């Protein structure tokens, strides 16, 4: 496997790629959607909601947390997770800036 030359790209391009990679798994998308829908901190609900094993959910939660999309708090032996509102707004800004660059051409180019 080749070496990724992230230094060839801007900080924004690298960050956008990192976030897009996290969104690239349907289980993580489902977790994000569930957290957005519930609009509160959750802990054990994901196992029943997604039907995945606890270990699998924990792995996906860890990846979401590493990128900063979610944040967690420890309460006794359980951890509660919610959307990180500051990071979520930043991610929205990143994707909007990318999508806003496209202007519908007057004629088709291909």
C-alpha cells in the first residue's frame, strides 16, 4: 500500500477527506442520524437501534470521536455520547464550501 502524501494538500482538503472517510461507513452514518434525531446524549440505545454487536458499535463510536463529530461523558460505568455542536457546524461549513463551488453551467460540458 502506498504512502499518502497529505503534505501535498491543504489543511482543509485533508480535513474534508478525513471527515468524508468517517461518513463512508453506513453504521457510522446510522449512529450520526440516531444522535441527530434524538438530539440528546445517549448510551445503550444504539445496540437495540442498530442491531450491531457492542464491540462493533464501540469501534464506530471511537472513530466518530477521534474526528470530533461526537463527544462523550463518563457516568459511572457507562459513557454517554452526543453530537459535538461546534465540530458539526465546522463540518457543515467545510462541505457547504465545497458544494457551493459548483455553478450550474449554461450548457453541458460533457
